[in-house]
């Protein structure tokens, strides 16, 4: 099995190497300890399931390489020069570092460029459904929906995300015709009226195609291009941007006892596979965003682990979209059953998410979260300046 690398940290980074052979571990240890690059190694914790065992009761060896980016690059050059280490390991190391440290993302949304490296961007949620978990029915009619979209744009939304089908836990699928009836007139009017890109929240390729024809510049797919086999082709053919999200199961059954051996590793693998599906179909990698999918097949513990380790998703080399807004896990922690009252909890999740690498926030409360983002950006930028 090929070695697996995982990276985390700020300033001083830690790269975990899993699935090493005993021989590889010994060689790595010798190289690290004999080098003067300043990097070091430590034993690593390892999340595994039974099929990963090298023998009964044993786990594959693992190491953690620690150091700043420059030290780790020197270390990987030493590994590349040693014939006992697979060349792919150092190559993966370089790629992992480049992806993790990257911040210059610019997403072209049909001519409207979002400079995600300059600041955190805000995606305002517009659910034109009678049954969404937070504001179901409030914007089901055209005029209230249009007014709310305008208000969000004025309050600082950089993107308006329009959804016509509720994907709350337990939701049943909606007929394509009804979804189109709800969203297409709005997309046509708002894409012509507003300067910000319009995103369509759908997992149906046929709906996405019609929405793009109506003016949508982003497809936000909760299934990560899995539910509709033709979705990747639609995105590629039309040249729009795409959000690839993780989900375990379907909206109807996703919260029925979701189980993971390693939630971060499995969600990352799903997103990485989604990126490859998109690229193989012809989607420009520079137009892809990723979303770990808070609440979509995750328990409270899973959501908190993902948020706490969000920086690890930076290793995929695509900007992270964060969507914790008013979610049940926030209500569970705070004891707040009413979604509209979870704004402060959302703010805490948003601030921590930005500090850990989120570049886009999908939120209901645009004005409040735009302020949180601006303040957090200022703090994080100062931290980066001081570190450099």
C-alpha cells in the first residue's frame, strides 16, 4: 500500500505518514535524525480499521515529520535522493506542502472573478422552499425572495445561492419540474439585476443545466457530483464553477446513525475523488471549491472534529467553503432548538473556520457574518505577518 500523507498546523507544520513499511520507517528515522535541516520526527497517532492491519493486532507504522515549510522542503529533497524511499513519497510531500500553503485562489464565475486570496467571501442562502430547516416558506414566493436576495447583496454577500429543494435530514426528493418552477424565474431576474454571481443549489444535472442557461455561474452540488452521473459533464461543458460537497447517504437517510473509522480522512478521500471526477470530465480545477458538508451524514462529534481539523482539507489544493449556518450541531451544543436563534453559535464556527482556512462562508445571516469574517480576516492576517 502506498504511504498516505496528512498535513496540519500553523507556522510549524506536521506531516503524518501512514501505511509505511517497517523498513521505510527505519530509513526515514535515520535520514531525519542525521540531517541538519531542523525538521524532526515523532511517533504518530493512527486512525485505522481492521482491514488496514499489517498482522493480527498490529497497525501499520506511522511517523510525523515536523518543521516549518522550508525545513520540510529540504527534508523531502533528502528523501528524494535516497533510493530506499519511493520517489512518490517526496513528490507527494512537495505537492502537499504547496496545496496546504496556497492562498491565491481566484474563481472565475462566468467573467465575475472572486479573489478568495484577498479576503473571506460570503455566500448568502436563498431557500425558495416551503420546508427548509431554517427559513422554510419565508421566501417561497417570488417577491419576498427577490427582496431578500437584494438585501443580502447590499449587506455584503459575494454570491447568492438559490435552492429550490430542501435537503434537510429526512427530506424526500422533489420533482424536477417543481424545482425548476421555483428557481428559474428568480435566477433569470437576479443574474440580470445583481452584480454578484448566482449559484444554484441542486444535485440534478438537468436542473443545473437549465439554471446555467438562466444565468447561474456556480453549481453547488450536495452530492459531490455523485447523484447525477452527467453533472460533471454539464459543469465542464458550460464552464461554470462548482462546489463539491461531502454527503454520507442521501438527505432522507443521512442522519440515521452515520459511522466513520476516521471522519476527516474519509471525507477528504470523498472530496478528492469528486475533484478527480470533475477534472476527468473536463472541469477546470481552478473553478472547483470543496465543502466538508456539516450535518450531511455526521453526528455532533463528527461535525466538531471536522471543524477543529478543518485546516487538513487545505491539502486538497482547493478553496474550502464552510456551511455551518444555524445547523443542528450548533443548537445541540448550545441547547437552542430554534435555528434562527443560533446566530452567535454560527459566528463562533465561522471565525474558527476562517482561522483554519475557510475561504467562503455559506450563511443565512449575511450582515452579521460579513462582520465576523472581516474581523477574523484582520486577526488572521496579522498573525500571518508576524509569523513571516
